[in-house]
C-alpha cells in the first residue's frame, strides 16, 4: 500500500462505527399493486408503484476504492465517453462478467486478518451508473424508495449527484427514502460497491 492512497479520514467501509447511513428501518417484504387482480399476477410490471432498475448499467472496475473515479457533486449524466467504462448486467456479480476473479473460501480469509481492517490497496471496487424515468404522479403522491435486495459487501448510493447513503451487510435488503433527491422525469443513479468491508 502506498501512502498516497491512505485516506485522511476512516472510510465507512472500514469503520466499525458505521453500519448504515440514512437507511430506512427494516420492514416486511412486499410490493404495492393497484388492485387484487394485479397483485395476484406477481408481475411487478403491472404495478405503477414499482420500477425495476434491473438491466444494463454502465460500469467501472477498479482495484481499490482510491483508484476509482470520484463521484462529482451534481453529476447527472452517464460517463459514456471513457473506454474504461463497460456495460454490465444487474443483478449480477462482476466477477462472473469478466471483472476480477471469483473467490470462494470457507476456512481461510481472502485477505490478511487484521480486525476490523480490510485491505485498502486490494479491495476491488465497482461503480454502477444508469438513468431512469419517474412519472410526475409517483413523485407527487408517494414516498419514493430506493431498494437494494442485497449488495456484496457494502456500497454508497447517489441520486442526481447527491449522496443518498451507505449500507453494508450479508446481502441484506437496504432501503433509502429518495423523495427529496428525485425529480419528475429523468433521474441519474450511481452506486459504488466495495468488495470488502469491516463486516467481511
């Protein structure tokens, strides 16, 4: 590890005092539908209250968080010019889409054991970006929630260039109230995922 990448403050992903930042309390798992008939289809596409962000995202893969590009404040456009950015399918594991190497171990840790620290220089980091459209009716009538069904192992999220929050856990769901961050029409989301955190 070189001194140039050592952070001036302890990052969330290596800080025992931070597990979540701005997450909503856990709740029963459900999605709202317009009526019983729609609900019984179990098809989220038939609900005007749910919008899936699954699909193709822009993706940047870095060997550690300090080699990844900064998220500019107010960023509202995709980084499509740089050749370092690729397309990736979400949900997925970046290791199964050509980035990094899949790891499986049930006895030996994949990094030096120094609790609560994880490697600063070998902590693969992925940045995901895409845009999405939010109808005026949804924005004006309801609380807008951003839900992650599980991220390995921790992440920060931004909407329209403003940081929404942070979460970590064993692929547990995380929800954020993004009502104040979204606008009617086009919105822009960035998610920065860290392979290891102090919970690893």
